[in-house]
């Protein structure tokens, strides 16, 4: 086709040419490989749909290349036009392959096995032998040896001919497999369009209500109405975590469990719940998953007059397996200047030889927070949504150490301790709570891709294991005492062990026959 | 035995299995090199040729080396299975909870597949490649990603760990055998194109024809591909839906599992496409195996993500 001069084609012919190109096996293969290649960047670069914070961090660290990559859609590869383009083309190519092949298959199902070619011994897998049985007996022996194949027997020019075809299900499996890929892709699109998924951090003692404002992250399909989140709420009473306390795997997590009460609907009754990893809670058509955990020290800030201006648990996000955690405290009601704290939390702190503190164990045996302090404008009034885990320091000044002005002024507190800041405010580490990070998701129609892929697997196994085979047998009575039998087999998928299969077939076939003394000719 | 003793026994077993595999590889290498001047058929052109006897002696030696290689591989497999079982006993759970354990059990299964296929289809000609690869993987998992036996992280504490990971291990082991067959197919097919009839001596010509090797490769891949489909696209998503609330999230591991799937799908299609059959298809199978190995090594160690249970 490539040597056709396309400029002389009419628009219709050009379309037909394009369609043939797109639906050719070679194009399908190239598109398949292209799909694999375009999927790669999404695994190497952070993705917005997976971890939006990592994308922001990447953009901060790579100010030059970052924005270019962003323009190319490298941070949302799987929704980018080029990725969608490749897979839509592949879909079209797939459908363009399925339709004509289904037609061909339908015709093949109705057709009879092809007539025996003139010279069977010319086939690479063929054999000729002599029997004293009659041609009719040879035919029935062949028929029995063929088993469940579709068989035609005719008498032509004094010889009996048998044509058989088996393995029709191979192409059926093939078609089922490819159709189910379309079903899977459609199902995936549906679940994405009608579903929603969000994540929320809830500290012990806090309540989560299923409304948009309570989510830290939220994403929903284009056809999901965000105002129609199912009304439910739950209270996280307790979060428990256990860790390996001894042995070489000391500190390895053993179990996490969130317990509390949940109420389904606007005014449903409270019921107890327990959510563990791998064991989500189902409520209001959605599922609530436990996907993370950490510590939320309760911080209280009091102004110089003794009024409390801040008192709540602040989630510190864990950064390593021993729960060295980072967090930010924003005290908007501090006056005359707002206060911002940024620092770390360690559940079990130890002092290393170099004087640095680090966390030795994930459970809170010796918790401590260490914070640097900024004063000024937190920038909360600008109308730009701010992450609660990032301190905007552009309009803030850091308090520095009195003795060493190069070092920041430090707050270091264990539970129950407090410290008075240079501006007269007092900060107290009141108590320690844990927080749980929940993922809340509704995936309507998730059964469609599942059924699709299971059917696809069944079809795939059929298409890979069933042999499509044609068998021809011709028997001719040469004189009153001998019948010459010719057998040929042809696989529609070439295989090298066909002769061995032929031998086995001949053995089965010859069992009831009287072999001539002459044996094979 | 205490758990610590079992753990130590496991470590010793895995180390010993690596050493025995190295010896098996040497034996298989000897099988190749001893057959260097041996012609395809023992009787070249009847007559009183002195070199013929010499050649026969060499052929016998080559066969003996191959037999030793096979026996050593059986021994290595037995020791390795002891290593895997004691590892599971010492951790009191299934022995495939992290990268190290995945490595040793996948090699144990791959060796089992190899030994089985030697019995079924006489594929001992891939022995050198299989033992070399197994030795390298075992050695490097011990050196670079070893972790002492311990409990499972909570995310892995599910019966899907058995279903999903076992399917991945079986598919991966078969992919390894398929890849070695594809390598030898490429070597043999090239030799068949380039070597004149009268120079066809050596182990390469004792191996089956490239067509037969291609068929072994195809069958192994055709066996592995549906299992991989099940592991990566059925069991994985079902578990992900239960554990993370989404059946597919383009996590790095998922992306590469998908890429592997696409490449093997391309291989199966290529075998039925004019112009891609043979060499191009075999290269696709090797690229596909490369993506599988990258998923095991690269994604675990360098990329991270939800599936990072490397250590």
C-alpha cells in the first residue's frame, strides 16, 4: 500500500486507505508499542493524580525544566492529549480489527471444511499407508480418531475423501479477548466519569462529615455532581498502631486500626466501626480506606494577656519509617503579628553522638517537637488557597537565636512543656494524638472492567491453547485386498512439532484397521 | 529450632544454592566448549577418519558435562527450596513479603520450570543461560537487598498476597525461561543464516533448529502471558481496590506491569505479523523481559511508590 500515490485518490478513497492503514496489524502493533512507551514518563515523574504535593516539590526543585515538562503534560501523563490520542487510535484500530474478523469468523462457522487438495503427500506433514480394511472402514477409523472436529466425507472418482476442520474456538477466544479489551476500556471510562475519590486527615477525637470542604484532596469524574455527596459522617475515637519491638525488624509496623462511630444518612444512628488496612468500611455507597497515619501533637498558643489564640491537634506528616514527621502551625489570631511555626516531630527521640536528635522508634515513647518561629503575615487573606502543610514565608521574618544570630530561634517541647516566645506569646505541647489518613472513594460500575478482563482472560487462554487444524484423508481401493490411505494435516498456525502430532493421529486411526503386510509404502 | 536458627539456615541455604548454581553454570559452559569441534551428526562422511573418534570422545565428554550441569541444578534447587521454606518458617508467614524474598522464590520457581521443561521438551540447551541468570539474581539479592526475616507490613497482610504474588512469581519465572529461549533462538537463527553447512560444528548445532527453539519460546510465553494478565490486571486491581480504594492508580509498579503486559502482547501479535515474525518478535520478547526486570529492580529501588516493599 505504501507505494500508492495518495494524491490521486478521491477523498473517499483516501479515507478508505487511511482506515485500512489504521486497522492493519502492523499499525496495531506499532500503536501498542507506542502506548507502552508513552506510559513510561508517568512512572518516572511525579503525577498530579497520584501525588500533587510531589509535583509541586519537583517544580520547586527544577525551576528550569519543570515548567517545560508541565506544558508537555508530563505531570498528568495519563490524562494528557497525547496519551489519550494513542489509546483512542488503538481503540479504533481494535474495533476496526474486530468487526471484519467477526464477519469472517461468522462465515467460517457456517462453511464446511475445505475440500481435500489433489496431492496430499505434497504437504510437509503427510503420510501414506496401506491397509487391508475397506476405504469405508478407513474413513470411520479416521472419523473416530478426529474426535470433535467438523468432518465431511465424500466419494469422488472412486476414492473416499475426508476433510476435517477443528479448533474453531481459537478464533472465538481471540475475538472475545479483543472485544473484552474494549469492554474494559469503556468500563474504566465509566467508573472514572461517575466516580469520586478524596482523602482526608482526621485526628483522634475529630469528626469527619462527607462534604467537600472536609477533604484535603478531592477528585471526581466529569459526570459526578459534587453537590450530591452521600451524607454520612464518622467520629474517629481511637487510632492504634503496633510495631515490632525487638529483633532485627525492630520498628516494623504490625497493625493499624481506626475505630469510632459512624452514622449513615443525615440523621442515622451511630454504629461502631473498625477500619484496618485492606479492610475498608462501606458507607453511603462509598468505601472508606485507611491509607496512612501519623502524629498530631495538640498545640496551644496563649497571648501575653493569657487568652488562648490557638488550641488544636496539628498533623505532622511522617517522612520516614520511624515517623520523623514534618509540620506547620499557623496562628492567625496572634497579634499584633501573626505567628508561623515550622519544624519536626519525633515519636521517640534520641540524641546522637553528633548532638543531633533523631527518631529511634515509630511508637511515641519519648515524643518531642522542634520548631522554628516566624512572625509577620501568614498570607491567609490573599484569597489564594494555601496548603496547611506549607508556610508562606514571603511576608514573614524568622526569630533568630540571641547568642548566635545565624541560627534560628528554636522551640523544643515534650508533652506538657511550654515555652515563652520573644513576642510574649506562650506555646505549649499539650498532649499527643494520632491522626489517620482516610481515602474515601465511590467507584460505581467497577464490576464492568472486572467482568471484561475476566472474560478476556478466558478468551485469551482459548486463543493461545486451541490448535486450529485441517485434516484430510483419502482412501482408495487399489485391488480387492488393499486400500491405500493418504493423510495430511495442516495447522493454520505454523508449528514444528506437527509431524509428531500426525504420528499420534495415525496411531489412533490405525488401531481398528488391518494393516497390510507391506506396511508403509 | 528457634526462629533465629531457621533464619540462619535459610541464609546458608540460599548462599550454598548460589555456589552450586555457579558450579552448574561451569558444567554447562564446559558442555558448550567441549562440543566446540563436534559436528552436527557424529558420522560425517563414513570412512576411516581418525578425527571422527576424537570427535566422538569429545561429544561424550560434552554430554557428561551437560549431565553434571543438570544434576548440580537439581541439587541447587533442592537447597534453594530449603532456603525458601526455612525463610517462611523463620518469619512465620509466606516467604514473599519483600524484594529479597521475591527474588529467591522466583528463582526457585524458575529453576523448577527449567527442570520440568528439560524432562518434557529436552530444553537442557538453555541450562547455561538459566543457571547464569539465576546465580546472578540470587547473588545480588543477597548482597544488595537482604533483609532479616520479620513480619509483614500491614498493607501486605491479606490473602491476596498469596494469589497476586504467586501469579506474578510463576509468570515471571516462565518469562525468564522464555527469555533465555529467545536469546538462543536469535543466536541459532543467526548462525543458521551465516554458517556454511560444512562449518557447522559445536554445541550450537546439537541444539534443536531455530524453529523448534522459537516454538519453545512461544509456548512458554503463551503459558506465562495469561498468568501475567491475571496477576497484573485482575488480582492486582482487585487487591488495590480493597486496600487503596482504587483498582488502578498508575503507581510506578502498575505502570511497568502494564508496560510489560503490552510488550508481551506485542510479542504474541508480532509472531502473527508478516515482517515481524522471528527476529523482531524475539527481540520484543527480550525487551518485554527487560521491562519486567526493571519493574523488579528499578522500580523497587529507584522509583518508589505504593509498591515499595523493597526493604
